[in-house]
């Protein structure tokens, strides 16, 4: 049985999705707080957690896009499938500098933070293609800008204190 769908402007994401999404900013906020206020004893742990969390969430975002593309059916543009796999590949590529003996992890964190913030461009295009639920951008904007900004802050702190 087909479920009726509401017009775009009347759909909203559940409160739980918004609350849990915003709660997802807490770990990176704690990383930045630890980098600012903590001593050398937590430095490596905070940077490691900050990098891993940003890479994990960025990859998760690609999974969300894959799910939206799958749910969009015939109206899903081909580029959406490509965009869905890019975050995982970029997260892996961001490890390259420090995996090969380069500066760790400041540049990688800055790269991931920028990429997470720029992911809004994909969200905007997915909305224009009609494959996002109502309220998608209202959720994605603060999450992408929040996590992207916190991740870049961690990277800058890392570079400044090295």
C-alpha cells in the first residue's frame, strides 16, 4: 500500500532526528575544548579522536546521500550516486599526508573540515533534484557548518601549537 506524501513545504524531519543530529556536534566540540584547555597528556588522543570522528561522519554523510539516491528512484540524477561515494574516498585520502610522514593531523583536519562544510553544495543539489525530505537543509546547514568549523578549528589549533 502506497503511503501518501505531503507536499514539500509540509514535510519535516522528526524532532529526534534534529536533536540527535545536533548532539553529533558534541564530540568534536569536546575535542576542541580538550585541545584548548588540556595538557600534553591528552593532545594525541584529542587529535586522533577529532580526525577519526570527522572522517567517520563525512563517510556517514555519503551513506545518507546513497540512501536518498536510492529512495529517489528514477528522479535521482546519476551524479548523486557518484557524490555518495566521494566522502569516503576523500576521508581516506585525507590520511595521506600523515600516513606518509607528513604533518599530522592539522592539514588533514583542515581538509576534512572544509570538505564537510562544502558538502552543503551536494545537499542543495539533492534538494533541487527533489530527493530530500522536507526540513533536510534546515538540519544539514547547522550540522555541516558546525562540524566543518569545529574540525577546521581543531586543525588550526594543531598547527599553531605544533
